[in-house]
């Protein structure tokens, strides 16, 4: 389990962000300012943090000073900065002094998780040699279920072509692995594979990241820099979470795809590129088109071929193989020798619904490896909401760490539905897609019933006074 230090002087922001991270499977330590954050780092000298997420404006020691202090200590901890006062100059300066990402508040839950995953992946790539068996194997698509067999066959068929591909699926299903597999089996395999997460890059930086900039294009641009399109020239560019790309940039992206050329910020001339573009999203882009947040012509240009990645609960037969794979990877990371998963623990893994999909299973197995003893992962080594299943204390709803609700006899059915939707939204920190999946309904139903508003506790429908159901 990855350890994250979260630093913010706003108690409400600190608490809400902590809950999101913990629900996503991270071990979170909090601090109220940069000075307290440094003290937490010193206290964790023997088991360092994997990532620091810090606000910029704080008393005693601000985020930028905190970042410099970490660098001066020689700690190779990736740092993500977040601020409610985001400007492109601040973002450029933050990157120059060592930040790996820059988030502007308020940010979406998916943007935060994507930024964290990107930072941790880059840190792991630097820490582990590229020839490592564990790293090599982690790029393979694991599983033998019918849906995975069909996916592998489709990849083999489309990889040798030059067609753009739109990869869709829930968060955590492994869409980037699908993209890498397409690249690895293509004629471009020896050339660069470059990925950008559109949800993790601040809107102010997105254009310069993709298209590059010339010296003097904006304050802080002291040298010219090529964008990711140029970096991927001859290879493949993955536009991950394309559904979160700012609408204002979509026309320029469409032109780059159609014309095969890009123009840097501050330049009067275009540069020819030879890049195969793959895109991925957890969103329904046709719904985004209807809502006016995504261009229809860009959708048509991206979806020459569509690839759907199944959620883990639809291919439960792959869970044992995936669990063993993540067990091996986690043992490599933590230098432990755990070879077996007990039958009881495996039954729990197969019974769980996995709202976080393959990513959640990976985090669970890493935690299990940390706590396992005598070479075996047992049910008690799993997170509490999973271990409770083995002890017969829970159902799927409880395994997902959701609270229960009680309904009085005679409560109108509409009020019961509203109450269930609102309570589930609270448990998922407002994630409408996860709420819809858990309740087995369409996300549009949630928007329609709640008029697009985030639930407030005082708005919860109150059932009439009738005898409770037994």
C-alpha cells in the first residue's frame, strides 16, 4: 500500500481529500502546514512516504518552501502541489523546482487520483530497472476469461494498423495497458510511447504540454520546449481521460489529428508530425457531446475503432491469476517472500464486487503482502471491509465500506429511491458513476433524480413515522 503525506492548512479540504485517498486504497498521513509535514517526514525516516501532496499557501512554511526543503534533504519523494490560485506562471515555476504535478482547486476526484497514479508510476519507473521481470510482466494483459481473450484478439488485429483507437471502460480497468499493448504489437514498437492524462494536467498547462512553446511565449518560458506530440514523433501518443480535455483545446487537437502537424505556443509556423493517437476515457463521450462538453467531430475522429475494457466483476474468473500476479509484483517491491494465497482469502477476493476494478485489487494485494506472515496471504491480511466477509460479518454493500440505512414501513417508494441514491453518493464521495454502478442504474438517472446537485445531509428525505420493518 502506497503511503501518502497530505499537507493542507484548510481542515475541511484536508479531511475531504484524505477520505478520497483512503477510499482509493492509500495509507494517508496528514499535516496542517509545511513545517508539520517536515516533522512527519523526519519521523518516517525508516519507512519513507511514496508521495507528498501539499497546498501552496500555508502558514509557517508554504508549499513551495516545503518542496525546496524536501529537495535539500535529498529525499527523492515526488510532490504534487495544489492551490486555489492557479496561474500558468506558478505551475511552470513549481515544475522547475521539482514538483511532479500541479492541481488547481477545486479539482475532480478523478483528476486527483490520476495525478497520484501518474506520479507513482513515474517514481517506480525510476526506482526499478527497466529489465526487471516484475516491471515487464506488469505491462502484459493478465487473464484468460472470454472477455480478455476477445480483447487480446482485437488488439492483435488492430495493432499493425495506423487507425486511431478510442479505449473505454471504468476507472481502474487497465485502459493504459491496452494502449501499451497496441503500441508494443505495432510497427512503431521501437519508437516512443508517450502518455498524458488529460484529467491530471491543469487547464492552463494543457496546451503547452501537448503542443510545446517557444521562448518568450509567456512569463516563465525562458527556453523553447517541444510538446508531447513532437516527443512521440514516429511512435504513439495516448490521450488518457480524453473526456476531461478542456473544450477550448479540442478544436486545436482535431486540427492536429486531421492535418498531421502542430504549432507551438508563440510560433507562426507548423511542424509536421507522424504520430499514432490512442485515446482512453471512463466517460460516455456521446453523453458528453449531448451535454456540450465534447466535440462530436473530435469523437468521430478518435473513434475510428472502439475498444471496450470490461470491469473486473464481469470477469471474476481472472481474479486468481491477477491476484497472484500482483502478489509477485508486491513481493518484488517490498522484498518479501510470500508465495501463497489461502483458499479462504481467495474466496473473499472472488466474492467482492471490486468497484475500483483491477487497480483496487492491486492495492489490496500490496497491503496483504505487507501484513502477511509465514509465506501465506490469509483473510485477516486483507483490508477490514474484505476480512469481514471471511468472518461472515458482511455483504457486498458492507464490503464496499458503505453504511446501512433503515426504512420505515409505508415510506413512499420514490423517497426510498432518493434516500438510497443520496446515501450511496455520500459513501462514494459524490462519485456518480460508481454510485450508478453499485445501484445498477444509469448515471443519467442520478442526474435526473437529483437535478445535478450534490446531496446535502439536511436534504435527505425523512420517512414518515410508521413501525420499522423487522
